[in-house]
């Protein structure tokens, strides 16, 4: 019970047996009641404040108990912001009543007073002031105790002076007249883990655990370091510490198990996570909502792997639903997070009916769906064509006062559908946005334009642009660039240039991306002179010319029989210290070989490393195939060997090209060497290679007698007609 310096005892408020949400409200009322009583008990303190302002001293100082009780309750009140939070008010109040020019208005502060104030400084995110209060405590000669020492450590840690905190913990606690206890270690270990120094925290924990006489560590200690290791991706070390914890006789709590299970689920180690869940139950620790939510989320997201087939996805989801059923069977009620996870997973799999059933089930269970739940279900309805249900859900959100999904949400859906070529479905969502009254923005229209461009419906794309202007949304550079790119990719060069001209007339400044689309389109159409003009126009307009633009120019010139011009430009740009990427080098090396400038090509290939670049698979492919065309089989073989030595894996396409070129040149034994690299996995025989071998080595083939030079598994060609 609270007992003031003057006034009656106030009995503690006994919370009746009521539902949890009611108990929470009653506890809040209890706190308010206690604050009110303390306000009554510190009337003297408020008088002291008035006296401070008027500089008329009180006859009797306010007792330290009233002051400490009042400061302690203020310290525990919620922090809404730095200026109006309880902890900040507590510090301000103390400084006001204890300032030197106000006289002695309160009893001298005690060690307890300073402990409360230092804690308030940490809560108010001013640990530097907490350290100042500690200095003041020492200055007035008060003796420190364990609570003060631990709060001192917390101030250092909150001020991110972690190394000093470690030094005090390990070497200077005796100067404060204290011995580090488990709370001291927990404070410092927590800070080390928050600073991503979990290895140092682990070393410190294991040192203390090894020397059992220093301090007896508890479950909080181990939980802190285990969580820190998991957060830094050190799953193995965290799991080892979990087992060490058990061996040390420290019983894991539900928090410990949840931390381990969550990390294993995120690492997709679902079998291990479920094993820990079973161990947890066997050891008498009751799983809670967090436990089951982690497992359900792990199973429901495991099917998102790209390499997982439909069967694997269904299997994982079935496991999630089994855990969901087990959760309810063990008396743990699913919460909004549980339902949100399950509904989202079902929607991703196209099981919309099941998702709607779960949605209805949660409402019947008295769990109010959150905005996230509604958005998951609305997204599922939109992606799978049930727009009627989507509209109903949006209306339901509005009626319940839940903010409906904004345009960013719908833009994401529209954009994803357009990228997948599902422009009809995207158009349906676009129309839904209009129906529910959400204002469309430039991204909405640009996404639709991009979708129609991708499927070649340029008239529809242009219609969206007109609708955009009619809706009062100003087309931006992305809108015009998307439309220009669409026209050029669909071979409608003049229409693309018309849109580009309109773009300039609207004072929308083109970007590197815009000009890149134009240059690629013009070169593809064989309009080299027009491309050169646009390139010069780009430079004159002050738009930065990127390496990719230079690559487009050089590649376009080479493809349009202007290889010498491209090579000359390449050298000029090199003299201007333009830094090229490996793609540009590949273009010029290929041009040099095709222009019968093999020595220049070899020199440029050798110079790649001096430019700070590394040849890639395309580089080697260009060099090897051009050498083979010139009949330089040994040189090509040497380049292939060097490619393998640096760890650049040859593609299946390259190996097939080499095999065909060697067979056509009659280099049967050499071709056999490359055929031995065909493993049926990363490298497989292409149909064209097989067809050539059949024509060359069958009974009527040109090289039927040389079939013995091939690996044994290919000699069957000799018996085929």
C-alpha cells in the first residue's frame, strides 16, 4: 500500500476476475488513482513550487518519501514525447524545487531519489543527464548501492558508451562498493547485442558462466544473447548457446523457445523448428500465440520459394493449417496476426474461398480484422478476379472506420499484373479504383500504359494517356518514356518520335532512359543517321550520358555495318577517361574480330584486367567462337581452359556451339573432348547438335568411320540409318 508522510493509508486496489481487456483498463485506472492520491499527499510539494516562484520559503521542507513516491509514479507514466512525458516532468520538477536560490523546499535527496532521477533520464532518452546526476550524488557524499550502480551502467549503455560500461562492469564496480549482479550483466549484454556485438556478448556470458562464483546468470541473460546472435544471422552459435543454457541448469522460458523457433522458421528449417516446438511442450512450457504464429508463418511462406512446385506449396500450407488446428486444440486462441498470416498465404495460393472462410471465422471468434487483414483479402480478390467481393470489403472497411487501402496499394497490384502480361485483370482493378472513389495518380496511369505496351496494344496505351489528361493528372517523364519505349519496341518508330515531340512541347524533360529507348529503336530500325542526331541532341541538352548509352551507340553502329566508326569512337572515349563496362568491351572485341582485326581484339581482351574489369562468360564466348571461325582451334582451346581455371562456368549454349563448329571443321577428336563435358544437367545437348551428329556419324554420314573418336556413349550414332 502507499503511505504518505501525512494522511491515511490507501489500500491496494484488488483487480476483480474480469476479462483481460477489462482488467487492463482497471489497472490503468488503478495507476491514475495512485497518482491522484500522491497528488493529494504532495500538496506541500506543490506549495513548495509556488514558494520557489515567490521566493517565500516554506516553514517545513517536503518529506523525501512524498517526493520519491511522486517522482517514481511520474517515471512510470507513458512517454508521449520528450517534453510532456512523465520521466521528463519528474526531472524538471526535481530541478525546480531543488535549485539553490529557492532555499530548502524539500528534504535533502536520498540515494533512492537519485536512482529514480537517473532512471527517468534514461526513459526520457537523456542518459547524459543521468550521468550528471550520478556525479552530483558523489559530490554530495551519498554512498552508492547496487541499484545506483546498475542504473549508472544503464546510463552508459543508453548513451552508447558501451566500452565504458563494460569497463565499469568488469573493473570498477568495486570502486562503487558493489559487486556485479545478474542485472548488471544483463544491462551490458543487452547493449552489446543492440550494437551488433553479439560475439563479444557471448564471450562475456561464457566467461561468467564458466566461473560460477562471479554471478548466477538467469534466463533473461541467455535470452538476450541468443536473440542477439539470431539477429546477426549466427544461427549455429545461438542454437549452441541454447543447448549450453539447458546444460547449465537454466530453464528456457517461452521467450527463449519463441526466439529459437522464429529464427529457425526464418531460415526455412521448419523440421527443426517443429522439433523445438515438441521439446517445448514436453518440457512443460506452454506455447503461446507468438510460438504458433512463428510456425504458421514459416510454413505458409515456405511455399514462396521459386524452385518449389505446386505440390510443395500445398504441402507446406497443409502443415500450416495443421499447426493452426493444433494451436486451437491446445487452448491457444489465434489472434489477428495468426489469421492475417493464414489469410495472406491462402490468397497467394489462389484458395480465395478458404481465405474468405477464415476471415468469417475470425469475425465470429470476436477478433476484429485489422487493415492488414482486409488488404490481404482485397489483394487476393483482385488478383483472382473477384472484384465484387473486393468492393464489398472496401465498403466494409469504410463502414467500420478503418482507413481503406490507398492508391499505393492498388498501384502495386496493377503494376504486378501488368508486368505479368495480365493487362485485362489490371484494367479491372483500374476500373475498381474509379468505382470506389480512390484518386488515381501518375503511377496508376503509367503502369496501365506499360501493361498495354508490353502486349503490343498501343492504341489502348494511347487511350490511357488521353484518360490521364482528362482526369486532371499531369503525365510525367515516366509516363512519356514508357509510351515512347512501347512504340519503339513495337516497331512504330515514327509514332514514338511523335510522342517524344509532344513530350518536349509539354516541357517534360527527357532522361537518359528516354533517350536510351529512342536510340535502341532507331538503331534496330536501321536509321543510324537519325540515331546519331538524337545522340548529339542529348549531349547538347545537357543530359548525362551514361555508360549504358555509350554501349547502345557502339553496339548500334556495329550492327549497322559501322564497326570501324564504333572502334574509333571507343578509342576517343577511352582517351577522355570514360569508364566502360564489360558489355562495351565485348561489343568492340566482337567488332574487331568481325573486321579481321584479330590482333587488336586479342590486345583489347588482354587489357580488360588493366581496366579493373573481369571477363565474363559472354567475353569468353565471343573470343572462343571467333577464334574457331578463323580455324585457330588450339588458341580457342587455351582460352576455354583459362575460362574454367578462373571459375567462369561455360554455358550449355557455348559448349554446343563449340561442338558444332569443331564437327563442321572435321575436328572430331577435339569435339569429343567437349562432348565429355555434357552432363545432362548444367550442360545438355541441343537438338541442332544431335541432328548434326546424326548426319555426320550415321551409316551414310561423312565421318562414320571416326565415330570411335567420340566418347563411348555417343558411338551408337554409327548404327543409325
